[in-house]
C-alpha cells in the first residue's frame, strides 16, 4: 500500500489527482476534482449539485478504478462537496 511505503495522505492525494482525468473522463474532470483524503474517504469538490449526484452514482466504479490504478484499496468512500464553479479553477 502506498501509505505503508511511507507516503502520507498528501502524496496519495497528488497521485489520485494525476489519475483523476483518466478515471472519471474529461467531462467529469472539468467539474469535479479530488480535494482531500480523510482516512479512507476521498473528498471530491464539484461545481454543481448535478455533478455531486453523478459522482455518487459512479462511486463504486470510481473507487474500483482508483484501486486498480493505485494497486491498493486506499479509498473506500467518496464524499462530495459542492463549491462555486470559480473555486475549482
């Protein structure tokens, strides 16, 4: 596991952020971004409530894809925060 190799949550978040566009696709990436890791929960910021719904609907697929790419089950839940669109820039 990445965290067991001495990497903290900031390094794991950076790795997830690099993988994010490939995991969620260009369209969702334009509206949602990984913001923080709290334990095994990934907090995702979105610019509209509709994207919060979309993230939650795809939660298991996103987690599976991240687990596959990271080769470790570091994330087991997504929590979504809706922010004004200019806060994602």
